C-alpha cells in the first residue's frame, strides 16, 4: 500500500487542523481496502474560543452518517475534551447514555452525532488519530493464531487490544491498558478482529503511520503466499429464472421486496466452488461492524432456493433465541439472509435498494478475498457467535430500528417501463423510482440511456417491435436487479388523422405493430419472471378512444381497443399466478411527444374549439398531465390496488361520452 499524500493537494486544503483532517480522511476513505461505506473514523484535537472568549480544548471527530471518502468539515462533530476524558474514567455507562453525554458536550448543536468511538480518540494523546478496518490487518487476526501473528509482524511497535465490544467498553479497555503506556514508544494499536488505530502530531504522520502498518500486514500475507490463494472459476451460465426464484424467496423471508445483485466474476465463481466453502462461510464476517449489512453468515443456494432460504430463516430465529436472554427488550430483525453463495454462479447480496445491496456486495467482495488470504496463515476464524450477536443487536442499532422509518410503497420493487424517454412513460418511470422502485426504462430513442443513468434507474435503447431486443431488455432487468415485479407497457404512437377511406396501409400496419403486437410480445417475455415477483402487476396504457373513439383515428382506436382486450384476457390467464393486469385510459395528455403543436391544432379544429378549450374539454374542466397518469400508474402498482385486476380506469377529468 502506497501513501497518497501529496504536498500540493494538501496545501489546497489549507493549513488549519480541521482542513488537513478532511484531506487525510478522504485519502483513507478512497481506498476500500482500508474503509468501506461509513466504516472507520478519524479525529483531530484543536483549541477554539467560545462565545465568552474562553479557550476550550475540542475533539473534532467523524460524525455519524458521514463517509470518510466524501467527508467535509461539517461532517466532524466538535466535542469538549474535558467531558470525553471524564467519561473515560467512569467504570461503566450504556452506549445510549454515552451518545447523550457526547451530544451534550458538543459546541455546535447542528453538527452530527459524534462517533461512538469519540472517547477512545480522546484518550490517545496525539493530535491526529486514524482508525480503519484494513482488510490485511483484520485478515491477519481472523485466525486461531491471530495474536501471535500480530507479534510476529509488528513486535513491540504496536499495542495489541483483545477483542471487546466497540463503543464505551472498548474505550474503557484501552483506558485501563494504557495508563502507564509511553505513547511515543508505539506506532499504533491493533484491535484483534476489528481494525487498527494510528496517530501523529500532524495529519500526514498519522495517515502515513496507517499506511506503514497496513503495508507490513500486506507484506506478511504476500510472503506467506496468501494473495495467490484467491480461487477463480468460470460461471456455468445464466439462470435468470433461478435468480428470480432466489430473490422471491429472500423477499418473502424479509417481509418485503428486495433487490438481488449477482456477482458472477471469476473470483466470485471460484469462491462459490471451493471445497471448504461451508467451513469458511459458517464462521462470520470480516469485522463485526459488517454484520449490520451482511448478517452473520450467508445462505448457500442449492437445488431448491425456497427451501434453502427457509432453512436459513429458521436457523436465524434459533440463533436469535440462543442469544437474546442476555439483553432486554430486543426486537428481532427480519430472518432473511443479506448475502448468498450460489455454487457455479457466484455470490449475491440483497437489500431494500440497489444502494443497500451494493454496499453489502462491496463488503462481501473484500470478505471472500480475506477469507482465502487467511487460509495460508492457518485457517479463517471469525468472532464467536455471542460477540457477533452483541454487535448485530447493539442498543444503538436497536434504537434506530425502534424509531423506524416507513418503507416507501414500492421499495425493493423492480419495474420495466416501455416508451420511457418522454411523456407518460418517462413520468411513470420517475414516479415509480421516487416511490422506491428500481427501474429499467426502455425506449427506441437512444437518449433513454442518458435520461436514466443511475444504478437504480437504467435506460436501455430498445425497439419494442423487435422481439429479440425486447427479450434482451427484459433479461437485462433481471441481471441488474434480480427479478421483476411491475411492467408498465406504454410504448405507442398517435398517428396523424386519416379517415378510413383515405388511410395509408403502412400507417395502419405500423400503428397496430407498436400499439398492439409489441405489448403482447413484452407481456409474453415478462410473464416467466413476473411469476416470481412480489405482488406482480402489469399496467397497460390504453386510451379514452377505447370507450369513446373519434373520427379520423381508426388505426389508433382499434389498436388501443385491441390492447385493452389483450389485457382483459391476460387478467384472466394470469390470476392463478397472482399477476394483476389493469388498464389506464388517459385522455388528452398534452405534455407528451405525440401531441405536437400541429396535431393539437388539428384535433382542436376538428371539434370546433380553440387549443385551450380542447385541453380542458372534460367535465372537471382540468388539464391532464403525464404526472397525473404516472401517479395512477404508481397507485396501481402499489398496495392500494393489491386486490384489483382486470380493471379499466379512466384518467380524463370526466368525459361525457365515456360516462
């Protein structure tokens, strides 16, 4: 590991202690081998003058909710050193009360909650303190001879702290062990099964001490041939139905829809095929901090994913029952796994969103590497079950759970939206995403790829009239998110007005191909995956022209009537699979691509109206927008309509001809 310190970059941050603390914190945070997603913490001690003109010694420590990779000065909580040092002298205090006391000692009430490790940072007398969960250091200690290996690598250069629960217990342990320690004689602390602390009078000294100690661990692993122990293998190929079944089983165990991310890299597949797989994964996580994201162990997927996940859930409940008696008032977490090993396919992670599942995947990628490194040192051995349970059911995490936040209506759901680059399709995709869904948005317009370009909202260029492109798009949704719950079949055209006797044959064919046949094809492609979705729903965008056709639009009216009839048949056929099929009939949605100025003026003229009159030509006298339709799409996909299928719902402001 090389130091990323750069004098020029450091000068750009300024020379005040907090600015340099920000700089080196980001250096640590940008390296996932040191810090993963909110892990680790840093601090700096400084003096400030309060409103009364008094000088106060403060600890600026990383605040809760901030990530070292992107932290700013506002992410550090200023806490009075006097209070933190007094807290260290207490024989005991609950972490809940510790958080309250630290909060009360802050000089800025708008700052985030200080790290629960603030007392430990205060005990260390050096100005700058860094703490990481280095893969190499934790791998060194996660085996039966961990303490001996630390001694072999570092000798007397570090203080070794036996594993204790993070928070006040750890701070108190260090306080007791270091009362007579000459801090200048050691370069850092190794916390067995947890991580490493370093310090220095300057930001550079503390940061480079971290790099130096981690490098020593890496060199030892390399010297023992650990890095060459990473298994590699070739995937046995796609099994997208199998992936959907795994996601379905995990979602049901979790009590809500989950995203499933599959890593089928050579390293992930190789790990999934290891002979001692069960022995490795039954031990526990790389560091106890990860258990909040990954649970203690994964599920191993075999021939029957539903049975495997059910067995995992039963074992989790038993694990909870074995360990809960030491604590009061616990609320059991859902018993679903957060990662899985699928032999021959790789590893999976699960979460209520792409972001949550991605964080778990980053952790697991590092975990499976470290597990294999440690084999060269005598075997992988994580913390005992009881210690891991204590972190998983930490009182601070339980407090968050009890406060709880309501899940978004479509959180964890996966939706595929056609005709998504503009108008109703675009609005529907955005609304479904806002309600927690992960979206594959397809459109013939290649701009769709740029319109939707986040991890949870992905655009794909697709001509809905090309069956091979449609199938590829549906499969891409499964690869990206693990399954499919919602299909919004919206792609269509509104041709120029032509009376039947004057109609162009090509326009008739084109209209029916896109407005009718393409819908049948995408429904057909989605059904095998919707069968394994959560409250699966197909929503067809029809038209007011179905119950109330207008002259000059035979091709459009017939195609929309046909797709409505298709939906009615689909509702009957798919009910046994618990797939709901409903139709929305919008009218006069003028902020869509089909309503060009020319078309709008033509239609208004045909009815003898001005454009404004035509826009509001309904009983309520209101204009219908694509957002209005999108809101109804999301409602139909959500729990409010969970027992509705075969419905045709107008969204037209009230139309006399329809009524």
